[in-house]
C-alpha cells in the first residue's frame, strides 16, 4: 500500500490488484500446506521452509519476466 500511495495509484486499480494478490497468496499457502503438510506432518518447520523457498523462487521468476518484458518494450 505504501508503494501504491507513493506512485499515486488510483484506488480502483489498487483494489483490483490487491484482490488478485490476496487470492493468489491464499491459494498458494493452502495449496502448499495441502501438498507438503501430509508429506512432512512430523516436521512442520520443514514445510514452512519449503513453502517460503517456493514463494521466493516464484517471486524471482516473476521479477525476471518483468525485467525481460521491460527491456523488450524499451528496445
């Protein structure tokens, strides 16, 4: 929200983006817990670490795609 305020993002655009982000985040955590929770039920900390690792990888891939698209648009 801080970044959206600094960039003066219109409320409607922010709310749409926020709702999409919340739904994706919730689906990710529910899915990761459902898939990894059973396999690592005796080591719950490992499930959390794997989930965080997957989230970081997804974030890095998204950033690489964004940078590639930005370069392609500028070139």
